[in-house]
């Protein structure tokens, strides 16, 4: 059965292309099978992300559902696309098969960095806001952080370096059970929000729950000074 697809999607930079590339870096994979066919797959527990990708890439491929069963696992949504053209273009951009631990930060025009980072954040980023007792301040204080995860420390080191050009002056990379985590504190998290949801953003390519959580954290901290 013939499937529709914008075969040229990854050939030139645009806000949509940068976002999908960032999301692919987080939650995508590519493979060539023994018969020489080329496949890309996006997977997520957030169906909205998969359907966004399907729409902007002009794909008519089916979104499949994998119910992993049990109360500890969420339903996973998958979009698999067969395209030698995409495989070639993604390879040119620096992506490889089994990239989890070898992922490198691609060369991105600065105008599209915010879109790429937003795509990666929607796939492998999170927001934390909580109140904790501080021995230093001798009172309860609000803690607000944003985090990116990856199996590749090099990718996170490069991401941290790239974000310095956009006002994120701190951050640190730490080891965790299944890889690494890049952590930003309060002021850098605000700068990250401004980069990802930049003025003039005319796109619905974002995960609403993460944007809402970021905006709530910023609002809470502003109210409390």
C-alpha cells in the first residue's frame, strides 16, 4: 500500500523540521533491515506528539498502539516510516542506527535552536517544582529545575555548551541509572522557557502539559519573589 510522505522534509531547515529532528533525537530510531529497506520510528506515551509528527511530515502512515500491560507501564504510540530518502538525510545530519549512547549534537542554524531544543525537551525533558527545607536559609524554599536525559554524555555536554549562547550560564551533567541528566536551576530554566517558546512562535508543535508546567513554575516563583 502506498503511503504519503514529504520525502524532502529533512533536506532544508525550518521550525517544523528542527522540532521533529529534536524529537527524533530523543524518541526516534532508524534501522536498515537485511533486505535493504530503511525505517524510521517515533515512539511515545504521548499520542499528541506522534500525531503532530505525522501531520507536519505529510505522512499517511498508521499510528499503532502498543499496550505493554500492567499498571506500571503506559500505553505507547508508535509511528513507523519507511524511506531511504529520510534515512540518507538523517545520516547526513549525523544520526546513526542504535544511537542511544552515541548521539551527537547536530550542527543547527541558530535561528532553529529553540525549535530543536523544544522537540528534544518534549521527548526527553522534564520540569520539577517543589518546596523543600533549606538548612542554608533555615526555611522552606521553592526548587525549580528543568532536566534533559540522554544515554550520551557527549550530547548533553554539547547541548549545555550550545545553550550558553542563549543565556543559560549554569547547569551540570550528572550520571543516572540509565544514562545521564543535564540539570538547570531556576534562572536558567526561565531562559530555557524563553528560548523554546520564543516570541513569535506560530506553531502547535509542543507538548501542552510540559509548557503548562513550566509556565506554572515561573508563575509560582514570581508570586513568591
